[in-house]
C-alpha cells in the first residue's frame, strides 16, 4: 500500500505543515522523513535541542540537523549546572520497519553515579508506541527499531552529569546503521 506524503513538517495531530521560520521551545512540529531516505525535494532532517542550565534557568539552543551531523553541548562549571543534554525529534513515514542509530560520547569528568541517562520513544498515528531508558557508558550507539507507519514521531535523548570542577561535553548524532 502506498503512503500519502505527509509534511514537509508535522506531528501526529497535524500532518501537513510548512517548515517554521524559527525553531525554538515553542516548536511542536518536526521534519517528516521518508524512513532514512530523502524525499525528492527534502533532505532527511530532525530538530536538535541542546540545553545546559545556568543560574537563571535553562539555556536552550535549537537547530535542524541531518543524519550523521554531530551536535555538542558543554557545561561551564561555576556558571552552569553540570548537566549537558541533547535531544533529537523527527517524524517519519515508512512502508517497512527500519533501524536508526543514536550515537553519543562524553569527554570530561562525571559526577557520582549514575553518570548519564539515555532514552528514546516513538508513537505512530497507527497506535504503535515504545520507549527505552538506560544509564549508558561514556560512549556508544543505541539502535532504535522503528515500525512501519503512516506517520510516526521519535524523540531520542542523552544527558550527562558532570562535576563542578571540570567541563563535561556531550556529542551526539543520529545515523544510518552500517
């Protein structure tokens, strides 16, 4: 069965939206991808959100990134709390199940256990959903298996807990399996 094209941006409640002029904390629509491939007029993309907290609250940076494109966030001890976070969000359409890799690495000093958190979740307009939470090693790759879907939305998240002395840098990306 053919899938009617959603997007270019959307969510489970609104399948057809144009790309927003500004991506910020109010953005609730995401690029709609063709599994791990590009659409004829749209390159695969997701919204990346990074955050570190300063004494006045969270400091967010939002961007649109592609497969394999790394996103980094570092803490600045004494100016920020010691928790860098990277979150990826995207929508997809797929006629078959597929895998996507969530890659991460930390450099710097960790605080007490646990050192980090990793989670992912998806929901589809067809009613499928799943989620996962782990306390991973300093670096690695988590394979996320996504079901075929008329439209699905995915969130993948990595967080580290640093010290108040040394910076902690988190670098993460989404990529195609080898």
